[in-house]
C-alpha cells in the first residue's frame, strides 16, 4: 500500500531488501503470504527505473525436513511473470550458523538474487580480492580463449593487478555486535551493515534513490545515507519504523560531521 500510494513510477534506482522467510518469522502479528509477495513484486517493477536493480536477500523455511523452495518460486515469478531479468544469483555466506542441524549439513548461506529492469545502468565492481599472480602476465606462447565451436581464438596478454574483482559469494561475520550497531539486534533477523553497504556501492551512485520495503531495523537506509544516496524505507511494523528513523538521523548527523 505504501509503495502504491507514496512512491512514484520509475523513481527508484536500487532496492536492497530481505523479506520474511515463509512463516519462520512473524513481525508484530503480521502474516506474510504469497498474495502479499505477488502484489509487492508488481509494485517493485512499477517504481524501479529502467536499468534499475533489485537485490532480494532470501532463504527458505524448513519444516519436517523439507525446504519450502519459496525463494526459487519468487525468483521465477520476478522473471517469468513480472519481467525482471535475473542478472546474477549471488550467495550470502555467514561465518556461523544459527540453528545446528542433526540430519543434514549446517546451513550457513542465503540467496542474494540480483534482478534488473533491462540492462543494469550502474555497476561499480568492488576490487578487494588479492590476486595470487599480481604483477605477472598470463602464460603461454599463444594465450587463447575457447569458442563455442571448440576453436581457439588468440587474445592479448595482460598484467594481473594487485587486487581483482570479488566473486559472487560474499561472506560476512554475523555474530552479535560484529555486523553493525548493537541497537539493530532488537530485530530478530538483522543482516550485516557491510552487506547493504557493498550492494549500494555496487549498483548505485551518489544521489541515486535506494528503497527498502522491509526496512526492519534500518540497516539499508543507514548505509544509503552514509554513502550519500537518497533513501526510502517502509515497514508494516511501527516500532521498526521508529527505530529506522532514529538510525537514519544518527547516520545523517555522522555524515554532516565529516
């Protein structure tokens, strides 16, 4: 409702958000179901600019030993019904697990689906992966790349830089007190500030508008402000809205002091 009534069409450059995972979390008694998701998905398409990006951080609930696969259904709905491109399927890897598993391997990751409305207009790659062969050129008398038909095409040699572009599996420390403000942990499913920060830097520029329709503890709006973006945060649970406003004000004050 807030998206439909308060956010204009083609006005958002980037959405970074994480919805409830099936019925694994209930916020203030509000239930989240498939009808809620489909309505939101179409609104996200409406408000996203051409070339804009939607980062959808999501996992699945497990009941009676069976994963729901809702995240996969959502990804297919975004692409096959709404019209987004699935630009990348990224992984959010945690340094630890919340609930130990006794009949399967411990679960330490979630999806980060990166959808785009057409071709992404912005990509600022983060170059923080140390190159093992920094300073060296690629080897071989004839450096080639294999074509679709199996033939090999020569390519120019290059010198490896000290730091390369990171891979699409991002790992963060999620332990209490390490992922950001301790005040954020009043929310039961907070994700690291660095995760929001890195996506905001990657898919938007200063002065762009960043949206989080499940603003929760306010992590995305805080990082949007600190990186000099405009931000819109929405939540159905009023205490989270108040908390997000407090963190947004603190971020603005911190930015003004620089």
